[in-house]
C-alpha cells in the first residue's frame, strides 16, 4: 500500500466515528465532504453561501431546544476568534435523528489568518445517556444523604432496614431502643424489633397505627422512593413521640424517632386547653378524645352552681370552677384525661382502671370538693356530683351511660353513681 492509499484508509477508518465530516475553506467559502449522507447533502445545497448551508444542516438536524445553541456554535465569522488559542472546539446538542450529538471544529494547519477547518458531527448518545444516569444516581445519593443527615440532626434514634435481607442498621440508638434490644437474645429481624418496640414503648391505643406504617407492603404501596411520612404516637408514659419514615430506595427505608412531647403539648395547649380551668376543652373532646378507647368515663358537675353565680357573682363562679378543676387534675394519672365539657360539667376518661379503684378515686374527689375554701368567698360551700360508667368502649359510646348515672346522682347531690357499660 503506497502512502496515499495508506492515509486514505486511515481517513475512512476515522470517519466511522462520525456522522459527517467536511473540510471547510473559509477563504473560498467551500466545503469538501469526507463523509456525508443524503440528508446533509440536501440541506447543503439549499444555501447560497457556506454559512447558509451549514446553518440549514444544523437547524434541520437539531431538536428545537438545541437550535439556538448550535446556530451560535456554527457561526463562521466568529470562528477565528474562538480558535485563536486552541485547535479544537466542540458543542453538544440534541439531534432529531441520532439523539445526543457533538459538533466539532478542528483547525487545519497553522495558517494565519485561519483558513481551513475540519467540521465533524459525532454521535455521543451512549456517553450522554451514561452521564445522565450517573448524574441521576449522584442526585439520588445526595438526596438520600440529606435525608440521613436530617434524621441524624433531629432524631434521637435512627434505624435503617433492608427489606430484602431484613438487615437492621442502628445509626443512632436511644436508651429506650437499647432496652428493647436487650430483651431480644439474638440480633432481631426488623419485624421482631418493631413488635418489641411497639409492645414496650407504644401506648396500646396507638399500636395498630404504628404497625401499619412500619409494614413493608404499606411503605411500598403508599411511600414513593425519596418521600417520607411522619406519625405522632404516645409512648407507654403517654408522652408524644414522632416517628419519621423515609424511603431511601426500592428496598431500603430509614426510621427516625424523636421526643415531641413538649413541642406538641405547647401547640395543643393553645388549641385544646380551657383558658380558665387549664384542663382540656370541648374541642379536644370532639377532635381527639371521643373516638378513643376507655375503661371508664365519668361526668361530674358542681351542685347548685347557678346559685353560686347568682348569689356571689361570676367571678366567684370562675374561682369555684378553677378550684374544682385543680382537685380533679391532681386526682388522675397522666394516662387519664379531664375535659371541661361545658359550663360546670367535667368529663373524665380513665385508662386501665378497675371498678373498685374507680369508685375509691371518685369518692376521694367528692370528699376533696367538700373541703374547698375559696379565698375571697369564705361563705361559699361547694359539693360535687359524679356519674360514671365502667367497661371497655369508646368515650363517645360510654358518654350516654355516664350522663344517666350523673342524672341519678343529681337527685341526691354530693354523691357518686356508677353503672356498667354494655356495648
């Protein structure tokens, strides 16, 4: 093979890398094709100048979003300045036929001023697709790391789980989780850990809802990758805890736990606390308490309260309500709830209490009410009547039974009446 044939063979081999290849003579305004096709030739002939021909090709080759970019790149009048300090310049654009492509100008020789350049168009779709995938993966990793960082900054316990292997990773553990783990002899699966935490650290009335949102099938159905959900529940002491579930991948999820008792209590106080008596208000009953399970519901009111208001004034009545609420509040546990149901009527919901203990507790409240002394109203004597029901049901279902029991007590005054609740 002689030299001419050899370099011709090399040139043809090089053209396999490119969609098209032309030598442009800027002085004579001509284009010599090394590699071309019917599409390019068609638009090359449409122009009256080399610039028009080149523009026609690229405008028809590029997708609409890339037209302006490629028109600017193929402007020949600015080419000498752009190639002043380099031999090669390129621009990636999106093509209608070949997808992602790269337009390239290569200086030929060292002629000054610039006269000849090699103009090539290369298909880079595969490389760009890979770059986009890598970019997307980096973005996913960044978002995932941000999720982890957010949990690590705001939550006392953070647990990661892989649903395929059921492997649990403890990124941060509180004493509560450590205590739960100590009760399990072997390294627990995620399901075993969740069940242990629910049974030891979640109030019974919230357990089913926590089981639901920690279930693998629930997470995969309702929580897309990259999204999160929060669930507020009560721990075994009745304190508010936030659980945040963050789905970081198709099979991986993070769970964060944070104490929210003070924060939520402060918010609830503004919405649900009666400003006079400082017990919960009727809105709290309607929004929160009425649908909860209870083992006893009691209605109580002040005997002859209208007479107190009429004879001593509403300020005295307010003082009486405040004193009564204080006695009731000091006589119940954190798990129990007191609501100012309306006027001088109070509702008390008890959790996990027996009939015998309930009766003793209410008799103690009644006796304390008899001993109330209002500082500015020494002549006022107060008594209270109580009517309650015991069993197992929602507060709203048990309320009518407690109302009837209170009606019986009001006939006698200053007494306690209890009736069983029947579903």
